[in-house]
C-alpha cells in the first residue's frame, strides 16, 4: 500500500531498498546519500524522493526501474522505498542529426564513424547505456562544432527504449547555431596604446572564423606584449548579422622603474649595502618595443650596467629583433663588455624561437700575476633558443608556466701575450647552455605554489673568471650575497608558497636548494686548488604589496650558514611612470 502524504511525519527519514529477481541487492553509490540527515520526510520532500530513485537508477542504465512499494515504520520514524531496478539497457542504435541544415548533415555522417572509433567509444552500439558516459561523448561532438567556428552549438539527446529487449536507441539532435565570422575587433577606452597595432598582433583578421583556440591565442598575444595590467576573456558581440570581438583590457602605464636595496652582512661581521635600479620605457619609436637600462652596485668595487632595445613585432610579420649591451667592472682587476644581437620568430601565441649573435670582450687590469683573473680576449658566439609563456595573467599569475632555454657555441681568441706563461693555445671553442623555468599552481583559492628551476653549463678546455656564470642574491639564489658564487656548472631551484592578498599583492615563504661546480682557472694550475663544488640551500619569507606608488617588495632570507639575526634583507619598489 502506498501511503498518502498525510501518513508521513515530519521527523521521518527516507531509506531505499533495491530488489533484483525478488532479492535485496546492494545500493549503488549514487543512492547511498539520497537521504540527507538534515532532510526529514515531509509532504514536500516525499514526491521528490519518489521520483529520484528511478531517475538515479536510470542514469546507470536501469531505464525500467520503478518504486513498487513503500513501507512506513511509524515507530522508528522511517519510510522505506522498495525499488525494482529491472534489467540494464544497452544501446541498440546510435544516430546523430543536424537541425535544418542538409549540408552539415552530410559532413557529420562521415565524422560520426571516426568519433565512434576514437572519441565516442562509449556511444557505440552494444555497450551498456550510462548517462555520464553518454554526456561525455556528446560533449565531444559539441567540441567538434566549436572547432569549426560554431561557438553556440547545442545538443539534445533522446532515448527510445525497448522494454522487451532491454535495449534503447540513442538519438542526438545537434543545433550548430550560427558560425562566428569576425568583422571587427573593438578596444574601447585605450589611452596609451594604438588599437591598430593591437588588431595587427592579435592574430585575428576580419573574415576569420573564430574558435575557442583563436580567442585564447588572441588574448595571449596581447597579454605577452607586457603593455597591459590585465587582459580578460574576450566577448563576442553580435550586431545584426555581424560578429565583433570586444576586448576588456586594463592598461598599465607605459614606463616603469624598479629600485632594489639590500642589507647583506659580510662573513667578517661587517655590513654591506647593495642596490640596483631598472628603467623601462615602452613603445619607444615603435609600438610594442621596449628600452630598458639596469645599473647594479654589488659591492664597493663591483658595478654592472646593462641596456637593451627590442621590438618584438616588426610590422605585420612574426619576426622581432633587438640589441643588448652589458658592462661589468671588477675593481681594478678586469672588465667585461658584451654586445648581443637578438632575433625572434613567433611560432605561436605563447612560443618564440630565438637566435643570437654575441661578442664578449674581456680586459685585464695591470695587476701582478698572482692576482690575474682574465686575459685580454675576444669571444664570439652564436646561439639558438626557445621561450614559452602561458599564464592566466601577466602580473602575479596564479596558473601557468614559463620556460626559456638558450644554447650558444663559439670560440675565444686570446690577444694577451701573458697567455704563453700558461698554455700553447691562444684560441679555443666554448659552448654554453642556460635554462630557466617556473610554474604557477593554485591548489586552493588565494593560494599559489610556484616552483622554479635554473641551470647553466659552460664547456671549455680552459677557464678564466669571465667564463663563469655568477649567481646568488635577491634576484637569483636568495639568502646569499649578490653574485657570491662563480660556476661553470650549476643547477638550483626554489619553491614559493604564496597567499594572495589581492590581485597584485601576496605574502610568501620560500625554500631553495642548489649545487654548483667551479673548475680551476688556468692561472691556478699547480696550486692544488682543483674543482670546487658545494651544495647550497636557503629559506625565507617576504611580501609583495601593491600601493598607489607601485608594488613594494620585502624579502628576508637565510642561507645554510646564517642564524636568524644574520639574514639578508632586501626592499624594493616597482613603480609605473
């Protein structure tokens, strides 16, 4: 007997029993939680539970399932639904139709078999019907139409069950909607950037069929110019029979400067204050170009200067070019000058192929032989590399990946007569490989884990100090002095755990570990110095905070050999002009 609604009590709970061939069977997971403790059996919940049981079983292929009896236990305040699940249905026929478009129907007929073999395996005839698997297969058809530019495609599945044979026909009716062909790109509210330049570099032209991939690429192309604080998802606007792309962009100020100051205790107990400054000017001479100048004071007698100009877009071509000049003065011991020509080719919206030509000039000071570190020499290199960047935003990303690798080969020609005191050679070949990568992972809201790895290899039969890679300090291996280590081979990585305070601000802790090798210099032969190597690690905390003046940065870092009162402190600001 099926009770009336008046027979139920407000304190009752629903439970479910399944019957198959006259015997109780175990419940599927989908039915175990149908009764929530906070939801008693009320007149309002009774019809919902009565419909829910066969619906849940039907999603798993039991299309003939039904509640055949109900038991009301007033003493225990429990209502039990007895359901007969019946047989499990399989797919006897599978068809796809396209609404009101015979030409698209012809195209789909050739595609359907391919989908059955590759992506629609769960929709083929003979398999047990399962709603979740069917929906997964249907989504593959929708994605196909989206890849063809039908971004508003929809699907309506229907079943035609045969209860005698326990089989069902599955019919899918697809409405592709209109094909999105762009007529215009709209960039409202721009004050510092030229809309024509953005239309050119977006990768979208009037008359293009718009797909989700093309929208994604257009966003990345504009974001990777570095001209915008944020580049949000692109909207599709329809006016009459025409579609337009509407970009939601937040411009950043074209120019910026970056100042960094540090307090670095020396091993002898003295203190050393270091500093650096970067000035960046964008859209100089050409839209999308960048001019930057950097100056560093690493100690009382060590200074660095680095300047470069690059245009990442030459006209409407995928080519870019630039030049860099760097200068390093090591007290009166020596100086190093580098001139580099860069070329790039955009393989995709996130990937660039890089080519380089570089000349390095080293000049030794007039010092006694025991203090000599470099020769007067010229080095020439050519290189090839790759850059990749795909993140959810340019500043303070929470998801994505960045990667850069450059391999160079060349030779060093020694013009210093003192070379004869050490070797018969005055020329030798050299190879360098540099690698850096960083990922951004957001496991929970407002939290970002950002691991990175950095590597460098120099291969040479002889070494002078100018051949070594220098690392350590606030902008590389934190917790150590600026450029504390010299290496021909090194690898180090760190992991930051960030808590996002807002879109541009975050607090973080970090840990870093690394290893390097420094082979003996050509001047050190016979001194039993040999190759030096060391395992390093450091840790610390910091804050990056957006203010009206710019982004303020604070870092407190400790190396392996530091106690808490002897850490390295760096404070900086990145401000837009």
